[in-house]
C-alpha cells in the first residue's frame, strides 16, 4: 500500500485550524504561541506551513524553551534556522521588543515607585536578557512618579565610564526631584561587585551636592534583583 506523504497546505486546512480564522472567531487568547507567530510570519517555507516553522522555532532553545528563548537570539542566530530568513527574523525581534515595551508601560501604570521591587518589576523584562551591562538613570518627580529614563552607558560599569555629569545631565534638565540608578548583570546574578558599590557611592555624593538625591541602585539579574539600599551598601 502506498502512503500519501503530501503535506496539507494552510489553504487546505479546515477553518477551525487556520490561525487567521481562529483569531477572528475566538479572539487571540484562544491561539497557541506557534499560531500567533504564524500570523506574524504570514507564510511558511518550502514543504512547511508557517505554524510548523513556528512550532520548531519555539522548541529549539533547550535552556529557555518557548517565547522566552527568542529573547536570547540575535538576527544571525535566527537566520541560521531553516525556514527563518531575514524578513522573519526581523519580524520576531520586532515582536519581542514590543513585548518588552508593553510590559514596561503596564508596570509603570500599575505601580507607584515606593519600593525597590516596584522598580525591578518595571525594568526586569527590558533588561534581564541584555548581553551587555546597561547603566540607566530613572528620573522621578516629587511624588516618586517616573518622568523619564535614559541609558547613560553600555558596557562594563566602572568609575572611568560612568561619570556623574552624564548621570545628572538630564535629571537637571527635566527638574527631577530624585533619581534611581538601574543596571543589569548579563550573567543573571545581581550580586553587586566592588566597582558597583564604589560607583554608587560616588554618584550619591554628587547627587547630594547637586540637590538631586539618589534613592537607590537596583541591579537586575535574570528574574531577580538586588537593591543596594536594602543591603545597606549605599
């Protein structure tokens, strides 16, 4: 008996299994991660439907399977995967960046900056997967609401790179009442180094002179954080 090994195309699938039709009928929450990615991709590759490409992609990262694993992948990493070319890799990175920004916006609306955990919650998704250290200053008004933030430097944190002038430049321009320093450890371990503590003390001294107090320094790891203030290290 000869088996029919020809694959069913997306058009040949019943409407109940087509991602577009499922979303229109039931809403996006009803779709799997792979089906949502398939809608972003629009088309699959030779001999493979878009859903199948998405399913294979989500299973590639053994350490962080699923959508979380996509944060670890560069454009080049993605394009090494069969069926993922330049367009699909760009689409994936755009979606992942939007997810970070949405998480940050939601956190800013839901939490008043009254504790280190609130700050960590806002910046965790944005910073936990970064491959280099990003040193960020968060600007607060008199009611401890965030009025802005900016990256001061990218790379290894040390006193020769992180200059108080750059830290407080925008804080002064925007009349910030206080600031909080946030930076990430790409290793995933937020334990502060001696350099982290020395830089923090130097910036605190500058803030006291300028009348813009530094409330805390939060170090972001992979799903965890450390507050130097809570640890009495600043």
